[in-house]
C-alpha cells in the first residue's frame, strides 16, 4: 500500500486527524486524553515554528506522524534536526510507515543542509531502536541526557552545595 508523507500546517486538511492521532500518542504514554488542548498546543507549536509536523497518509487516512525541531549546531556552524515525536497508529505498525516518516525527515534535513538528525527513545523500546539503527542512526556514547523539571510552584532553583 502506498504511503504518502506530507508536511502538515494548522490549515492543512489533515491537521484535525493528526491532532487526534497526537492525542492517542500522548495517551499511549500515560497522559490524560484532551483532544481540544492537544490540537491547540500542536497548532501553537507549528504556528510559532517550534515544531514541524509531517503526516503519513494511506488510503486517505492519517496513519502516523513525525515532529521535528531545527536547532543551531554551533560547533559545526550549521543546523541539527531533532526528531521529537514519531507515532504510528497501532493497526499500521510494522508496515513501513515509520520508515517512510524517518526517510522524509532525513531527506528534508539533507536538502536543507542540516549537519545532523538526532532522536531519542526509551532503552526498552526494542522495535524502535532496531528500526532506527537499520535506518542508520547510531547510539551516542559519552553523553548523558540531563533534565531539570520546572515546577510552576517553585520560585527559584535550588542552589548548589
């Protein structure tokens, strides 16, 4: 079955369907479903150019999406693309949709002159890690991912030592 990958903006005819699938994605990871808030958030991220979204379409149905953020790559004096989200509807998994979405981003990044495409996933997501290495992504050693969770209740960060 033919998969078409298209960029999606808030005015694109597939935006509502991508928003619904994005809400399913959030629920998959334990977040409460909120279709209206999800669509509004996604609309804002695209409108502010914080994220770019592409949808995989098969038989006129949105069956997956991928989001990317473009960041400066200061040491390379270029740009790096970060894949932030990749989701395929459960019934469409293992049918080439995720690969088509990844190839779309890689091709777009290459055409834009990006120096790197990065992504992250959970260490126990074996299916995704397998796909990513088959496509050519390699684990990065020597780096740790560190987060500082910002709590709206807390006024100032703790001071070291």
